[in-house]
C-alpha cells in the first residue's frame, strides 16, 4: 500500500475532532457533544456509508467517545455522550493503551482464508494439489476445492496457480499488524491484544472502515490551556512537512492556539545524534558487530515485547522527545508539556516519561486550527529560540537518523547503515536473526523506523508523503549542519 | 481557440487538513494530461469553509465557476472532462 493514501475515514475522524473542539470552546460542552451524531446526520440526511441513519449515528457516537479519550470497549453502551464529556473533564491522566476498537464500525470481515475463485480451470498440471503440503486440495467436478479442516492458510497454492485463480482473502487490520496483535475475536470483531501490541498504528491506517481509533488527549490539552496553565508544545520534525506554511508561521499558529511556547524536538535530536554517535564508537571499539538506533517508539516497544534478545544491541541513547522534554522541564518546571507526534507509538513512550504530559497527533492539531479558523499561511513569523541542526530536522525521513549519526563519526570508524524502512513480519524475523547471531551481515548501524518512509509516513500525519518530504527537505537544506568539527574523538 | 479551463485547488488550512493535501498531485498531473487546455494552481483559502459548518464539506476545488465539495482527484478530473466536452 502506498504511504498516506487519501481516505474518507480520515475525513470523518477529523470532522469529529473539529466538532469536539468547538463544543469544548462553546458555552455548553456537554450538550453540544451529545448532539454531534445528530448534527452530522440530521433527520432526513442521506446515509452515505452504512445500512441506516441510526447505525451511522451510533458509529459517530463511538468515534466521539474515542475523541473524548475513552476506550470504546470499556464504555457502557447506555452512557450518554454528554456524561462522557463531563467525565473527560475530570480525567487526571490519559489511558494506558492508546488504541481502541469500535465494534460498531468494525465490519467483522470474513475470516482470513484461501479461496478458489471461478477462474479455476481444473487444469491437468494441478500445481495447487501437488504443492499443498497438507493434502488440503482435491479436484471435484473439474475445480479445485480446499478442505478447510486441513488448510493452514500458507498460501502456496495461490502462488503457484497459473491462472491466479486462488486468492488469499485478508482481514486488513490482521494483515497490516506486524506482530499478530489484532485478531478477530470469537464474535467476529477485531480485538487488540495489548500484551502484544507495539502501538505502531498500522491497523489504524489499514482498516477501511476506520474502526481502530486513537484515544485523543485533545480535551485534556484544551482544559489545561483553559485553566491558565503554561502549556508548551514540543514539535517533532515531521510536523514541519504537514501544513502549507513556513516553520516560523507554524510556530506563530501554535501560539495562537493558546500555547505558551513552542520547542523544536529537533533540538533534543541534536543530543540524540551526539550521544548515539559516541555510543556507536564505544560499542564498536569494545567489539560489537552492530548497533541499532533507539529513537522510534514503535521499534522500542517491539524490542521490549517481542525481541528482548535485541536489547544488548540497541542504543541506550534516549529519544529526541526525551531530551527535549528534559530541556523544557528544566527551563520551565511549571510547564505542561505536549508532544506533537506523527504516530500512536509516541503516546506509549510519553506515558512512560514523566516529563511528557500529553501527546497530540497532526490530525488533532489540524482539527484545532480548523475549529479556530486559523489560516496557517496567513500567520506572522515567530522564530525558534534555539536553532536545531539540519541533520536533526531530517530525523523524520527514513535514513535520516543513521545519516545524522554518520556525520559525527571519526573516519577510522565508519558506519555502514542498514535502513529498516517500515516494520514488516519479514524484517522482524531478520532483526531476530541479527540479535540471535550478534551479527548483521548487511552493515553495522541499523536504523529502524516502524513506519514506511519514516515519521512522515506515520498514521497521524495529514500531508501526502511526497509534498511533505519536499517541504521537510527544503527546511533541512536551509538549516546549518551539526558541527562535524565536534566529531566523536576516537 | 476558447479560453483555458481554470482549476483552483484550495490550500487553505481547513481544506488542506480535510483532504486537499492529497489533491496537490493534481498540480503536476493535470498539465501532463491536458497540456495548455487547462490551467491548474494551488490557491489560498477560497473562503468557502467559513460559512456556518461548511468545513465538513472541505476540501473545495473550483473548476471555472463551479465549486466541487469534498473534492477528490477523480471528481476534479471528471469535472474537467465535462467542461472540455461541452466546448
């Protein structure tokens, strides 16, 4: 699948967010929230997607619940949206798991299986019958038939059919998940196993019914600002490719939302770059064959939950978010910090870091601009107090982290980067192999990005990939290089 | 030779977030497909989203004087084809 393909489901999610923000800012948050499904599907409105207007409203209600930051699984069906809005205001901290599945929206897709279509010619060669290791295929009445009792869903028959008459029917969320954490439950609806889930967000992007939602923290952030707290935005590098404006205009636009200050997370990435380069040199001198990066939250959770044997090879350097939040809390201890994230995984990382209070993705920030009618392209310019380096501003592009580390290395210890551009079942097997053997035959610096394209391909982004990359690249080329004169000493 | 068809893709913040980010490809693909018969550009906010709750119908694209709501690449190309056929 291409990165960031346009989706009607995104349109719905963003519309709900705008309406929630406007409800919050109105004089009657609870009642306005209760009305969202009815405002979006009033009496007599066309029914664009589902069986009837009542089903559409029920799903919109659930989308609003996720927007309020609650888990659909744990919410009573009889609970009024207005009550939930009131409860959202009382919440002290975000939920432990950032994702929730809307059973109402989940289609309950047909189970993943191998299917012989009408294109089967009942040929003489019968490669399907001969290839099947489980004896699951026989020819009956001139067509191949699969015995579901024996079939193991391996898909070999589909690969060898000369007519491409055998198809693997997939469940998009199951197929997208690289770690087998989302599956159809006994009731036929998708369920997330949070012991396995690495919060990569691939199911959020993959579901064509928009049934997997992030639990938004937008109400918590709005509330903090309304209470007059000093709320500070920490903007990850990918954000600078998201909206049609300059970085300085973006800062001004964020200040207009009510934030007290805006920090570039690339500032913290400068520390990551220096520390990781020094660590790389040290590790190789001590005889290590390779090291992996450690800035992608999805990858870090993968290592914790699925490849613990990789821990000794993963850099101990902290993420750009970590260092940035540390800087902010040191400079302004009374600040409430909000990380502007391209993905779900950073929500998990933030929960484990006391210096990061909330996380918003770019859909949520975009919806906020819409709700307030802020035209980013017409905003004035507000410069960042600390200018980050070009290399660190490029962290959000696949290969960018490894390239930044490489800049700082002494000539005697060159890095041979290997880039994992988006986690898949296959490259997770490769990573396990490298960890087991203590060796990666392709190189010695493995950069892992859970999302294809890097952070710019994150599930919470709004811009299409190519224009986002162009925008980030022009920002990077206009920035000063990190000082290679400060290279790591051997 | 009649006048060129004008295509304006709204790149105001609302339209951009609601989907015109994905319409930017038109700015490259339309000239390649139609040559100088069609003029396409990304424009600042057309002001269509600010009326009432019309943000929910964003993104907007204008093909000559016709406004396309909830625009997609397919809808815009269809509108261009219709205009060309009417000439």
